[in-house]
């Protein structure tokens, strides 16, 4: 993470600062080598932020937040904490936006590896998209008109149930939902069905229709779409 760049920006959603961490070509088996953008609290580490219930600063009203006992798959003591500690050790240096854009030039970008990309200012999000060769983005703030104006058609509406997905679609969003159900007209994640990495798919950019994936991560059994461990797949129209 030595080439990571950091920016402090003001969220137009709540008017407070958030820290953006840009990690070049971060690699995991699902996404492949994408440039990952993490949204962090600028004043304390992610574990403390969650413990104090202040993770809405970076995650908005997402019901999957760790502070709520939710099913978020992100492991806070790994990537998010490591990045924040690195920023502290480096003297909390804030990079120039020009350097950040150079980092994403021609790269595939993953908005919101932790945190909600709705907190990224519209001008910066637009510049990143223009510089990149593709992106993925998901927001739980899709009901917010301010967010909708900027991100509809550019991000997936993060939904927690099939009914939420249909509501988002009725409002013009492409939705992304973690559910064991098979949903008509919704593309199952190609990583699950074919082993395709995100870097070679990029269908989760808000412009290619809705996508579903099975609940995953250590907290998957507490996900709203999983009423019990014995949840079965059903056809839902």
C-alpha cells in the first residue's frame, strides 16, 4: 500500500469531511487488480468509529453497518484499519487531486471498497470516471435525491431485499442485492456463476441492469435476506 494516495473532501450529503484512500491495483480473488477507493472517518480509526456508532459518517444510513450488528462483509481490522494506521504513520499527508487522478488514469476503479461513494464530491467522482477505463460503485443512499441526481446510472442501488430491489428499479436505478433468491430479469454475479473477476466484468456501474449475489462474509447469516440458515432459493418475479 506504499503508493496509496489520500484526499480529504467534504461530503455534500452531510457537509462533513471524509478521508479518501486510493489504493492502486489492490488484488483479491473476486475483483482482480482494481484501484480501490476507501472512505474513512478522518479523525479516528474504523474500529473506534464503529464502536462509537459514528460509522454513518462514511456509510450513511446503511443498515448493514457493524455498529448496528449488521451483515457488512468488510473486515474492519484488515484493509480499512491498515490504511488509516498507514496514514497516521505517514504524518497524515494529503495528496494533490492531480496526483490522485494520475493514479486512476486508464485503470479500473472500485468506488467504496469500504464506505459509501455518495460521500465523494460530484466533481471528483466525475473526474475519476473520466480518467478511468471503467468502474464499479454501489450506494445505500439511493433514496436521497442529492445522491440520485449524481449517481443514478453510474452506481448500483445497494438493496437488502428483493422488494427493495424492485423499488429501486421502479425509480430508474439498476440495483444490486445480496439474496439467495433467483430473481427474474436480474443477472446473477458472474464471479459466482463463471468465476469472472470484476475487473473483466464491470457490469456493476449502474448502466447494465440489476445484479444479484448470494450473501457472503462472516456475518452473512444476519443479512436481511437470510431469515435463517436453512434459507432456500426460490423463483421471484
